[in-house]
């Protein structure tokens, strides 16, 4: 596992992954009410794609972390809305709403926020324990 030397590296990568997750949620919520003139132009929700990376001797050490492989579009159907007066309406009077489930995004945001906070607590606790250890040697 290149670049993962200690718990700070593991927590840092996990926090970075959760920040990416929060950014995609923010983008999805910001575009949730957008409309387009066709199905192809409608906004598609985006999701981060994660990969678990194990240490060289993961069976004995149990060390693993997470990497963000990329961001992909969710496979969801945009909603077809009848609004004949809308400037983007097609010849039948329909616009296409963003393929975003706001409630799902809110749950995703809460989960990502809690995971980020958990990793921050790990770093804070470890730092505190290291300071106690240093002070014991004095």
C-alpha cells in the first residue's frame, strides 16, 4: 500500500473520500430542480466510486484504506413533466426533470458527514494519546 504509513494516512484518505462524497451530494441537490428540453440533456445524479485498498500484509495487520476511483452518473430515469408554457418544453409540451432523489441525497449527506466526523475523532484521539505518551516520558 503505497503512501499509507500510519493511522493518519488511513484517516486522511477516508476523510478525503467522504469530502468527495459530500461534494457530489451538494452538486446533486443544487441541480435537483433543474429541467431540460430532452431526456439526454436532463441532469443525472453523480456518485463517487470507491475502492478498498489493502496493505501488503492485510491478513495479519488488518490495515486497509479507501481510494476514490472516479465519479459516475447514476442509472436513473429523469422525470417527464408537462409544462407547455416552459421555454425548454418540447413539441409535446414536456420538460425533463433532473434524475435526483433529494431524500436519498440528504441521507447520503448525513452518512458522509458522520463518517467524516468519525475519522476526525480518530485523528483527534490519536493525537491526544500521542501527547500523553510524550508527557509520560518527561
